[in-house]
């Protein structure tokens, strides 16, 4: 199947929107389940939806790619990185607001560009590098609380957030590597196989960890299935959209466009567009817009 050149953009925008709402849903479960428990809901309750997607693809497509050793290795890298990245992100959210934590983690595009260049050999043009840096600067400008606000800079959540962004970057590179290593031009089956395998790995690893270390947390997660199912669905849907985008475009471009998530996060967290915009808000939006414009011209 030959995909239109613009299709990765649609997948990325859908992924960013679903991921933002999933993060907001998970944040509400941190106090109830703890950081690791809240992390696990996106995997254990996302797995049924991932398997359902794989069953649907298997029914529609004549042939579904089988993973090889290289693709499995990349998927493990992506799956484990995503577990740790999500846990660090939620830990940062316990100390800072939703939108500020999102800003910390969205230093990711800079890191994903470097990782993709080192591990996948993908070239970073001067225009793409400028797009990544300008859009990331816009995110930080838009998200950072005013000096007079209640939230002050502290090192711990900053380190947690930036480290989370780095692991999300490694996760993106891992999943891109896993998808391309499947060696098929059919991007939908490749993305869906990667989704199902990754969620299986993540569910097995985190369930085993909780069962050994804190079985009461695992029981609490299972008992909280009603409020957790929406987060699981949104997590699986967002991952499928990201993987479809990764199957069609480089991680650096996909994750840079994904910075529009910060605008959505702003609306969820503080209704920035319902209030009078500050000069810095406008400046941040302009930078993000310029960065994305350069992305499509680089």
C-alpha cells in the first residue's frame, strides 16, 4: 500500500491528541495507585485493544509480517524505555503541574534527532535541526510558569522530566527500528504487530515486577479497571497512531510535529486559550509555528 505523503501528519496529530488525554487520565490515578501502578494501566488495559487491533489487521490483510531477532530487539528497547519514561514522567507530575511536566518531557525531539542519527543512521539536515530547536524553544516558552507564579524551578522534577524525554526519545527510535526491521512495505500491519508485541512485553514485565515487589499494587490496578479502561484505550490508540507515523516518516519529524501536544496540554491544564494571552504565550506559539513550518520545508 502506497501512503499519501501527508498521511503521517494525520497520524501524528491523532497520536498527540490521544496521548495528552491519556496522560491527564493517568495523572488522576497517581494518588490512588502510585507511580508504578498508574504507569501500568496504560499497558495492562491497553493490551486487549492492541490484540484486538492485531486480530482486525490479520483478518483484513492476507499476510502479516513475522518479527525477526532484530525487530524483536528493537521492540524490547522501545518497550522498556517507554515503561521507565512513563514512570519518570508521572513522578515529575507529582511535583509539578501537568503542563510544566509535559514541557520538560518535550525536550525529547532534540534527543530523538540525535539518537536517530546515532542508532539508525538517519541524516539530520540543517533545516530539520533548526525546526527541532525552534519548536522545542517555543514549547518551553509557552509552558514555563511566570516568575511570579506559584511554581518555582526545582532540580528534581526538571531532571525527572528531561530524563523522561530522553527515554521517550530512545523509545521512539526503538519502535521505528522495530517497524523498519520487519522488512515490509505494508505499514499498517507493521505498526500493528509492533503495537501488540510491545504491549505484551510491557504488560508481562511490569506485571511480574509488581507481583514480586508489591502485589497489593497489582491487585489495586486490577480493581481499578473501570477508570483505567479509558486510559488503556487512549494509550493503545495513541501508540498505534505513533507507530503508523513512524512507519512512514523519521522519528525526528514525527516527534517534532508532536509538539502540538503542548498546546492541547495547555488547554487541559489551565485553559490558556480561554484567557488573555501573555506576550510570552504568543512568542511561544510563534516559535512552535515557525518550527513546524520549517519541518515541512526541510
